[in-house]
């Protein structure tokens, strides 16, 4: 989850058994978008964001 996603979305998914990692949990809370994208690619994760210019 990108930092622009409301915590309620993350919590709701986790309650339904979806494995979710936030950028903050990954140590990427203030990382640029390209670094987040590279982390997700390297770990075969999908990025969910509500950032208009990601």
C-alpha cells in the first residue's frame, strides 16, 4: 500500500485475509515512487495507490 491509501482500506483487506504491506512497514514511507516500484517488482508485489501522479 502506498502512503496515500487510507488506513481503513489496509485494515479492511487484512481482516479479510489479504496479505498487505504498507510502504511504512517496508521502510519506504518517504521513498520516491520509482524506489517503491522497484521494491514491489523485486518482491513480486502489486502496488495499490491513490496518488494521482504515481
